[in-house]
């Protein structure tokens, strides 16, 4: 239950305290007429006028590119030195409850058969402060995948906007409690502040996730003509995967000269035609619909069965950024039939 109050006017103090202590404060801010998550240093840069930020905050836990080792080739052979992950204390402010729930999905992948400390150390150093939704748009479908603006999974501190523009605050985790205690000067008593009414998107009635999962698990459905029919307009740009808070594919490449350089981990995407291209030239996913089918399977079949967590949180980013308006919920509806 929210028992603390963060006044909007005290947000400047909170940012100053985090940044002044050597940390990074990431919040939703307007850049090129779009709301995006970026590091901010002033409260006036943080906007409250958004539904979801254009990008996911996952890039502050799992960067688009990062150096994991350095190499040098000499007369004695190859010298490869790994780098240590040393992230700064980071605060993610203004995440929505749907995408906060994606953290369990990312952690499941990065601790599955090997603990990727480049991810885990960043998450351990990150405090996620969510702001519950008081508005939504046609692309929001969190309730369809079993979430809502009231979901607190993945949140360290859960905020409710008040009618006066302040925030009621609830510490959800021990990390959240420690954060509020550390910054107790800006978190006061709630004193009867009234929260705005949350906007709960209507569940899409034509979607049955159980039926979707059953069809995807049926190998005979793998060659169903529904895939090329529904997804033939996909151009393989990868935008959907890059903005998705749960997509996590990456490649590791050596970049530099023949004598020295860096080993880097870079984002990759199953929607790219080279993603499954073999050295022989054979590509088992040689048509785009097969690549889209794989992404859909990952979201609603492979991922929940392997990790018991959500591969899709219903944030709707993939729908908003798709240049050909390919809507994942339409495919979910089609697979829910019969």
C-alpha cells in the first residue's frame, strides 16, 4: 500500500541526489518530438505526457553494444583480456508496469545456462520506479496477456499519480525500501493524497492464450498457411525486436584490425535475414514469414514453457513502430480461432 508521497517539486532533489552521488537517473523525456528513455539531470526534462516511451529501458541493462574483451595478436600468440562489468547505480523512473514485468523474462535468459554478469550486475545496480498508467491507446493490450497497470512485478518502487500532480509511493522490494530510506528527505507521508483513477485497457475478447499456445505446440500447425498469409507484409526491419522489452538476442563479433581490437556484444534480431544464415549459404528460415513465425513462437510458446515467464507484456511498442502496421494482436486473434 502506498504510504509515502513524492512531490513533483521534489523530483529535482531526487535527481540531484542520485546524479550527485555518481549515479545515473533515466527518465522519459522529449527528444525529436518523441518520448524516449534517456539520462536526465533536471526535473523539467522529465515528462508526464506519455503512454509508453518509444524505446524500452532494457538498453540500460542490456546495451545495444558493449565491449566484453580486448584482443591483441603478437609474436607470442593471441592475448585476450576480458573486461569486468562495473555499472553505476542507475534509477529508471517512469517505467510502466507492463514493461517492468519484463525484467523476470530478461533475467531468466541471462541466468539460464550461464550467468551473464554484464546483465546481472546492471540489474542489481538498478532501481526501477514505475508510474501506473492513467491513460492508454489502442495499441495497449497488457490485460490480454494477464497484466495490468496494477501489476507490481519487476517494480522496486510503484508510483500512483495524484490529482495534484504528485506521486503516491509504495516500496515493492527490499531494494525499493532501501531506496526510499536513502532518499527519505524527498519521500514524505502520504497525508490523504488522492490518486488518479487508473486506466485499465479492455481485454481483447477474441484472444485465447491457451488456444494460441496449444496450436503453437502442435508441430502440424508449423506449416499452416496462416503464417505467410498474415505476415507477408513484414519487411524484416527488426524494429519490433529492438523496442520490445523482452527481446534479448545478441551476436558477439571482433571489431578492429588484424592485430588488435575489441570483442563486442551487439544486439541482433531474429527478423534479420542473416540471423540464421549458415556458413554454407543455407538458411533454414529463408522466407520472412518463417522469421516472423519464430518470433511469435518465442513469445507465446518457447519462452513461457522454458522459463515460465512472459515473452510478451502487451506494451504495444511493436505495433506502434512497425512501418507496415503488422499487428501482433491480429495474429493472436487468428490463432485463437477454431
